[in-house]
């Protein structure tokens, strides 16, 4: 800039170039899936930390959503050291944020769940590790659409009220710990279906028998009705699950090994 | 001057656009022909062979085999195809085979590619199993919408026509042909299988797939295995599946049963081991099954249709301890 004397055209151009350089430094790396929403997603959801695309963030999902209300996804970032937080979002969903998971000591960076999809969209999983960097992976999901604006199946009947918050679960011993799978009875209404207010589980804490917290799951609206979660834990023995929803309902259960 | 150049360029661009616009409808009109060709597989028995692939804009939904039996009284049609257009072209092709009228239509099951040509046969009794008719009253509109999404312009003017007559299991003689109907459940809740004893031809509908991944959106796997066992005991020379080539032996029955049995055991074992649904999508598929057409896509669809029930059996109610 100091080469420019006065406000001349070359000076303005150089200034613009410099501004672009500055912007480029702050801009996220380009998305390998070329998601049109990626720059916006990165800005809104991942600001404050550098971002890298990382093949160690593995996402299992179908190529095409056969059931738009229940798309199964599993994120595995266990190959990355010191994972503090996993955030999963679908760029083109009307409510992009799907779920967050904070694995503590004793929980691996693995999370399985299902979600409601509105249209074909990239699914991104962003993993914040102890290096202070967002490690990001992505897959493309084809979908006919409509999952988010449909009423929950439960909203058409009354039976679910008696079972709200009820937990079914299985705990499998694995060589390196245990696999926890559990389902919570809950409509998980997005608020986007006409006349049905938003109603979803907001947090589930996973604790060992001594009460030590192993991890926290934070589901958002798109998580599927009667959600089923899968976790891999580096502990053995029984567990306790404690959760609540956005209406203040609380639920809890004890899960013993099979 | 520059503006002049620009205008010339834009003018040329408009000309290109205009000429493309002129061509587009013409080429689309030409391609909306299913090119149905009757293949004679036995005396008086013809099959219109569909592509052994998934629905696409290229095949216009023509992925199934429809059949015609020319009896002394008139033609019996087995399935009417995926669209009004297909039904009309099928009817014209049949008129090229016989001067006699179409006297009956049989629909094998509720899936859209089997019955959406019914509009072209409104003047003919259309038979299906009672369960298929019942389910179509609920689902025919959704199926039709989905087909519009999958094959687009081929569906123009297609509306679902529910079969008019309930088929009854048993044997009757129609125009010199001894026709046996079996009404079964498994692949769908209302499978209709037609056996022409006079010609030794079995129209298996969706109960048997040949060299193509079986579809499971309405399936009960154990019921399906029973169905296949029943069909394997029948006496016939030729097997016409809804999807895949016509067979001269019972091998496709055994292959379909092997796959359905494998699906059931694989899901059972995976759910018992705590495998998540997303992981189940990517389990290894043995080569004899992964080589079938539309695989692994059909396998992945089956995970979505069926795996949840296996998971449920492995997730007992936990001890609820009340929120705190």
C-alpha cells in the first residue's frame, strides 16, 4: 500500500487485493462436496477455530434416503486424538443443526443416530479436538424430501403420552469397552409441521455407575422420532442415562450389560 | 461499437436458445415410446420384457415384464406397466397379436410399475388380491406421485385406477386355458401368482426375482420364504418373474430364497451384536448376491425397510428411574 501515493486506480486495486487476501485467510477451506451453503455453515456454526477437512472423520449414511423420517447416520472420529465435541449438520435442511455430542474420558468419538431430511443435502460432521481445530468430514445424501415438515407419527394418536421418555436399551461388551444403544420414546416434532409446536429432546447425559459423566448428547429438531442412539464407551459395567426435553420433561434409566 | 458486437453475440445466443427450444419437445416426443416388443415364450403366451434396472428417466419406468395369454375367448393381460402411456402402448401391441378383445387383467401386487397402466384397460375387469386392492385404496396416490418424481414426463396423464375385481384363489378354464391363481403373502401382503397349466407358464409376479436384487418395501421375510417354497413345488416349464429374464428352470426361486434367507440371518445377527442401522448399510454382501442388478442399492433399501424390527427385539425396556 505504501507504494501508492494519493488515491489512484492502482492504489485502489492493490487495496482491494489486500482486502481479498485478508478475507481469504478467514475463509473456510473449500468443501470437497461443493456445498453451496458450506461457507455460510462454516461462518455460523464453526467460527472461532481453524477448519480442516479430515478423512479421519468418517460418516456412514445411505446413498439415498429410503425413509426421509429416519435416515441412519454414524459418525466415527475415534482416529482423532482428544475429541471434545462433534457437531453434525445437513447444509440444506431447513434446520441444519442435527445433533451434538461431547465425549468425555470414557467415551469414544463415535455417535449413531437417525434424522429427518427435507431434501437432497450434504451432511457434514465437524469435530473439535484438543488441538483447537475443527476437523470436518462430509457425505452427500439423496432424498425425495419432506421429512422435516411432516408431523410426527405420534402426533396423530394419543398412545405416546403414556410412554413419553421411556427408554429401551442394550449394552454389548466389546473387546475395547462396550457398545451402548438406546431409544427414547419422544415425538421429536420440528415445529415446521402446521399447528404442531416444536417439541424435542435437548440433552441426554450418559453416566457410569459412580455418577461420572461419560458424555453428553444434544439432539436438535431434525433428530428422528423415538430416537435411537449408538455410542462406544471405553468402560465396563452398568450405565445411567438422564435426559430432558424443551418442555422440561425429564427422564432417566439404568442400563445393565446384557 | 462494443455494444454492437455484444448485440451480435447476444443475438446469436438467442438464436441458439430458440433453436434448442424448438428441438426439445420434438426429441422428447420421439423418446416417449416404450418400444414394446412381444416375445413369444410358449404357444399363445407373450412377454414384454422390461429393463433389468431401477426406475430412471431413460427407461420411463419400464423395468418389469408384462405378459399376455391369448385364449380362445380373448386376451388375458398380466400387469399393465408403470404409466398410462405404457398401458396404451401395451394395448396397441396386443391388438397387433390378436383380433380378439382383452377379457381380463390381473395385477400381481400393489407396486406402482404393475398397475399404473390400468387407465388403458378401464373397459376390462381388472383383478387383484383383496389385500392389494385394500392397500391400493390407501397408497395408490402416493405411489403415483413418487413415479412422477422418478420418471417425469413419461407419467403424463397417469392416474391410479384401482383394480375392479377381487381375485379368488383356485383353478378355472378360460378360453381353453387352465388358469390357476394363488393368493399369497410375503413379498407383499397380497401377492397374486398365475399359473397357466395348459402352457406350463408361471407368472410369479414379485415373489421371484431373477438376477436382480429383490425389493422389500412391503415384505415379511419369513412369509416370503414360505411363498417361495410353495412355488418350488409347482409344476411348470417357464417362469416369468416381474423383474429379470424369463427362466426355464426353478433356479431363480432357489436364488431368491437364498437371498431372502441371507437377509433375515444377516439382520438377525447384526442386531444381536449391537450393529447400528448405518453400519448395517455397509455389511459385506456375498458375491453371488452383490452381482445381481440394482445392488447394493436394493440391499440398502432393505436395511431401511426391515432392520428396525430386528433392532427393536434387541432393545429391551430399561429400568426407568424417574427424572431428577
